C-alpha cells in the first residue's frame, strides 16, 4: 500500500472526542421510555449506515438488517417474548423472581421501529480471512454492527433496547429468515422521553458495575496490581465516568 494514501493519524478535536465518550457512557438499554413519534428516514438511514461500517472479519460484512414496522409482526414477536419471559422467571432463585417479573425488559410494541440484525455465515464462502481458526468471528462482527448502531442512535438522541428473551428459532420463523442466517440481535428503536442516569438493572439492585481495576491483568492471567500508576488512573476515570464524562486533555 502506498503510504502517501493514508489518512492522518491525529486525534479528533476535543469536542468531538468528548462526544464519542459521552455517547458510550450515557448509552442505555431502553425499554419503557419510547415515544410513538415516527423516526425520519434520513435519521434511520444515518444509523443504518453507521452499523454497516462496523469492522468485520475478512471484510465479510455478514450482517443484514430487517426493519420492522408492521404491528402484526411486532405483536407476534411480543407474544414470543411473553412466553419466554414467563419461563425465564422460574430460572432465578425464588427470592429474585418478583424483582425479575417487575422489571420492564422490552419495548417491542412501544418502539415505532424494531430492527433484527442477522449474520449470514456463508456470505463469503467457507474460507474467510481471520475466521479460519475462530469460527465465531462472523457472529462477533455482527455484534460490532449492533454496537455501531446503538452508539449512532445515542448520538442522535434515540433509544435502543436489545430484546433477547425469546426462542431464537421462533423469531427466525416469524421473520421468515433463512435457516442458514442467524438472528443476532432484535432491537427496539425510537425517540424516547429521556435516558436513565444509571443502567436500570444497576438502579434496581439487580447487579452492580464491577470495579474496572479488578478486571485488569498484566501480561498473563492472574498478574494483577503490578502497574499501580495505571490502576490509579483507571479508578479515577471510572469514578468520573459515573457522571457520563471522561477528563480529556489536548494532544501535545
């Protein structure tokens, strides 16, 4: 490759970098805050373009996007959710079941748009650069498309909720998805009343955010606490992240 064709590897202006981090830190799994307002086509188009520009193994681009607006189809998916939701409640310890049942875990009918992101595992043939030894890399690529879409939606002031409580085969049948194509994510998308300050499951006492400094290993698994300067910085940044911002400095 001609090195003269490379784009400059310089940081984005500080206000743009702040916007990226703010979108990441304030992104929420939206469930009960959707508004019925329609999403304009130009806005939906930008979000889908962002998803389509996700990284993918071997430049495979294995994703497709099913944009679902029809109430009848949404209702059938919602029915599949209700069945699985009732089954799931019995999988948790008895003392947690009432809390689980009280949680709002989807916005299928409330969101004006549902999007199913899929993975066509045969799109690039049997041998794909980068997938020769880790077969699941194409699935991971489709998840990257989900994250791109989610962050773009947050930047545009929209909410996204990922619904995963239903039988995947049932949803595949309802949406007429070919058997070779894997449904990866069923998303609810739309304008919202606002974003929760903290993730709902954290606010409800279901789970706490884990301390990042306890999840860092150095060079080999189990080597922790060997770089106190970095760990101290991580603790400070994690504390700042609770407010939805990270402290940035201008590049030298």
